[in-house]
C-alpha cells in the first residue's frame, strides 16, 4: 500500500467519499481530505516509532574499517539489504550476546570471521581509553553518546565488520502520493495505518461509529502485527 491508497481507503471508510477513484492525488487537498492525508502520514510515522524492536525496522550493516581509525558514524555504514549507505538510522543492535557483531581482516577473507564483544560506553572508556594504545585486530565494540560505533583496539588494517541496526521512520509527505510504498512492513498489515487514521478522524469529528470500527477491526490486526513483528522470547545465556 502507498500513501494515496491509504488515503483513499480511509476516506471511503469514513464516508468522506463514495469510492476510491474520487481521490486521484494526495497533494493540494482541502478540508476533510487534507486532514485525512495528514492523519495517514502521522499514523504511519507513529506506527514505525511505537516499538523500538519492530522486526521490519531492523536491518543488517557492514563497514570496512580504516587503519588507525576507531570511531565511525552511521553514515559510513552500508545497509546490506538495501545495498546503499545507511540513510535512516535509529539505534545500533550490537549488544545482544546471542547475536554479536562479527569481524574479519578483509584481506584474509570471511573464513577468518570472529565474534566481537560489546562493552557499555562508560566501561569501555574506563578500560580501553587510557594511556597509549597499540593498534591491532578489533575485538571490542561500543556505541558512544553521539551514536558512533567505536572499536578497540584501533584497527591496524582494513577489517570488515557486520551486525544489525534499527532504522528510523520512513517520513512521507503529500507529494509522495502513490510513488512511495510503505517501506519494510509486510503488506498484509498496511491497513493498520488506515485504522489509525480512521481513529484520528472519528475523534476529531465525534464519529463514534468510526472510532468503534477502528478500535475493533484495527485492534485485531494490530495484535497480529505485534505477534508477527515483535521479537520472540529468547532464553538468556546460562548463569554458570
């Protein structure tokens, strides 16, 4: 589903128009349709932001380090799935002991890949950022307060590091119209956006029947989305 389709479905279900073909664009709308466009945009942004652990907002990163450089901003990393530099960034997912980042000396090949170990920033500073440090094979990874990835030891060569991160919301505008699909989330759940926009319409207009339908039908679909796209329970590492 794209923004235009979401607006069409919302407007029909709120009885603002009789059929989707009455709306051919989201740009330059007025009155109720102008507000429905805004509500659909807001509903999509809010949905993406509502959970920090949505599976559909998670992706893979890779970076080739540079010798004598230990700190890297997210814009230097490539999104493996998109095949492009990261442009939508929310937070790194590098602190899960069941799924730690991996690294290898690029010239030696992936067959030499090893796991890295995460260290919280304050501990990292206390343990590894004091006195003279000798470059070497990076073993420890952390995230500084500016969301830069920092590794230790400082790389003595080109290493390839891979891991996971979470994306920031896809931000749409009326000009995106029908050109841009709702990114990442499985298509079967796209109408969650419509139900959230219907709820916003019903609250503003005092349309109790619209709110009731959005709450009943929309809640069932949202529960399915949660079950499908939130992390499963994982057992922790043994204590001993």
